């Protein structure tokens, strides 16, 4: 939401997608998600810039190996800096900009995108997490108008903690959309 408030054009594009594929006569539901690739791209792009586990979780190498020219002995604890990989300018064009479009029609993200880790110990909850976050975001966009509290952009600085919490909690203005009030009143 913070990124969307700072990029109203992206928010508008996401709303257009929901309007086009879901409309105003019913609430968005899980089965709509495959038809909402831009919403999914917003989730992907957010997790690229702000991965919830920036260093993933510690792994232990099960055998001697070489990673990027470094010899890693068996039994070494290895931390993968997904945050740095996600912002590497040799892997991403304009890496610090919030551009959900970069994930549209991208079939394979390769080894440079790993908000849920990778391989055998990849997060088993990633499908559930993507659906829950995508559906929550789509619902917030479908049902409410969102605005910043002032001219100033929402601060995106990171607080302390392993999961990169926001430094300051988000404060925003939101109101139910007139067009959706007939559905919201029945909830
Ligand atoms: C946006 C939400 C989530 C993010 C960003 C996330 C991210 C991650 C990451 C980075 C790992 C470590 C992968 C590695 O070893 O390198 C992990 C592991 C794990 N996650 Fe998630 N996760 C999310 C939601 C969930 C949910 C909803 C569940 C369960 C329903 C879940 C269950 C697990 C479990 C059990 C592991 C340990 C897997 C293993 O070590 O074999 N996660 N997650």
C-alpha cells in the first residue's frame, strides 16, 4: 500500500484491471487471481524491493563447494543476501525503481528473484502467501479509495528486525468507494 500511495498511476492501473475483470457487481475472489496479472506483478515487485526475509534463513553446506569463486567448506553456514541480489544493477534494469510492469509476461525469473528462497528448502507456503496477499490487495483496491495524508511521499525506510519491518507504520486516508457501497453494506 505504501508503494501504491507513492505511485498513484500504478494504483490506477491496478484498479482498471480489477474493474475490467471483476467489475462492481460482486467482490473479487480467489478464482479471479489468474485474471489479475498486474495485481500479482505488484506483489512480486514489492517482494523484490522489500523481501520479507532479506537474508532468507541460514543454510549449511552439505559438502565442499565453490560459490562465485569462493571455496565453501562442508558444514559452513551460508546466508544468501536476497535483498542485494534483488537490487543488483547487473541483474535488474533500474533496480531501485518500483515497476510492476517488469514482471508482466515474465515466465521464468531465474536465480535473481527469490523472496521465498529456492530449491528443496524453498518456502512451502509461497502459493498460499501469494494468493492471500494478492486477494487482500485486490480487495483493498476494489473497495476503497486511497490517498496519502499530505503532499509528502510515504516514507519507505526500513526498521530494525530480521523481516525488514517498516520504520514507521503506514498512515493513509481511505474511504469506501461509492460504487461498491451496495456490496459493502451487505457484509
Ligand atoms: C509473503 C509471505 C512469505 C514469505 C515472504 C516467506 C518467505 C520464506 C523464506 C525466504 C523462507 C526460507 C527459504 C530458504 O530456506 O531459503 C521460508 C521458509 C518457510 N516458510 Fe515461508 N514465507 C511466507 C509465507 C509462508 C506461509 C504462509 C507459510 C505456511 C503456511 C510458510 C511456511 C514456511 C516454512 C514451513 C518454511 C521452512 C521450509 C524449510 O526449511 O524446508 N511461509 N519462507
